[in-house]
C-alpha cells in the first residue's frame, strides 16, 4: 500500500494565529504517526505557486492521511488555520513501481 501525503500551501495572513494553529495541530500530527517532511517557503523553479509556506506530511497510507484530516482532534485545529491563512490542501498517494510480472 503506498504512503499518503498531505500537501498544504498557505498564504499566511495572521502569523500569531498560525502559531496557535501549529500548537493545536502538532499533537494531532504526532498522534497520527505522520512524519513532517517540510514546512518551508518553496523555491519556485517553474510557473506560479500558491502561498508563502508549503507543508508536506507523510502518512502510512492515503487512508491514514484522510483519517487524520477528518479526525475530531484535527477538526478542532482547522478553524485556526482557516482564520489565519488562505490554504490549499490535497492528499496524494505515494508512487510505487508496478509489481514485477
């Protein structure tokens, strides 16, 4: 089963509000078993990118990523993010080569 990745791009409007969001969301991420792969301002090498911060989280599976996002615990943190940043969020599966024949 491929890993699942949550990718968020954020235009931060309220840094103090985002700090409160990160304090609320952090324990939910740790409790889900996810790994934080990046929290950074990306270097755009082609086209346009939304936001001044990109976050990439790695989960054991797409289902685990969706379960975290839909959890009641994370649900309490989401309004803090919504109030503090304009965000795009996606869940994508990791890539695995096709099985050998």
